[in-house]
């Protein structure tokens, strides 16, 4: 990874990062539509088209900057969900929240398989195989980091939504009052390095369970 220049690093990370963030949001909208709320579907947000989800700051600028800090951070335009329309509001709101991280896990598996494909092609078509291996490694890394980050039990992250749905109604109301400060808390934990120290062990554990994990570790974490 150190042998790559800045342009090469951006080229490797750009596509996996954009799809990791935008498909995460699309998954929220898709599951919400299946559970009774068609708000995102009617607004055209249940789509694989990343242009519908991109936030210029959160999807492009912030991931580019944090890519060099060791813990990638970013967001897309949040998919609107009217939780009152869900069939079972508390249960379904947790399922909608979990849809995003689960989409990241599926994408991580996809990119891991792309690494395996790249290895198979390495002997005959190196010019295709090497970029595919690097991009696959970036895809695994980005998606697993976003998955564990979004499962952090702090509102408005998905993990916070799940905790809120599991708490008794009165406790959930008290917990929800922390939401306006959630992003500030996450940024503070990120800047101080606390977030990385808390989440890296879990991220590495999950990466090690995936196909071609040794290649990801060799390329990006050594």
C-alpha cells in the first residue's frame, strides 16, 4: 500500500467507498418498504444509483480525508423513514437499522470474492488482477469498518437505533434525548483515537473470518 501514490490510492478506494456508503442507505429504505413504510421508495431512494444518495461532504470529502487517519468515516444522505408506518414500530425500526450494516457485510463478502478472482487471474492478466485485488481489499476494509462503526450504540447511528428499540419505552425516551449530541460524540471519539481503539479489534476479528483475509491484512494493515 505504501508503494502507491495518492492518485492510485484514491482510485482504489473511491468506488468501494461510494457504494459502501450509498448502498448502506438504500438497504435501510428497501427494508422499510418491505415492513410498511414506502417513503424512501416513493422518493426514489431505494436504488443502486449512488448519485441518489451521495452527500458531497459526507460521501466524498470526509472519507478522502479520513482514509489517511487509519479509520475511514463518512455518511450519505439519510434515507427518510416514517417509523409510524411500520407494521410493528419498535421491532421493525430495529430491523430497518440493522439493514445498513448487514448490507456492508454482504458487500465485504463480495469484495473478498473479488480478491480471490484477482488471484486466479494474476498469472495471465496481471493488469486486471492487481487493481482488482487492491480494490477488493479496500472494499473489505471500508465495509467492515463502516459496519462496526454504524453498530456503535450511539444515536443516530444504527446501533443506537437498535438499542432504542430494545429498551423499555420510558428508558428509550430518555436515551433518545442524547441524539442531538450523537454526531459530536462520534467525532470526538474519532479525533481522540478512542473510537479506533474500541472498534479495531472487532473489525479485525470479522475481517479474519472472510475469504482472502490474509491478503487484506498484508495490503493495508501491515
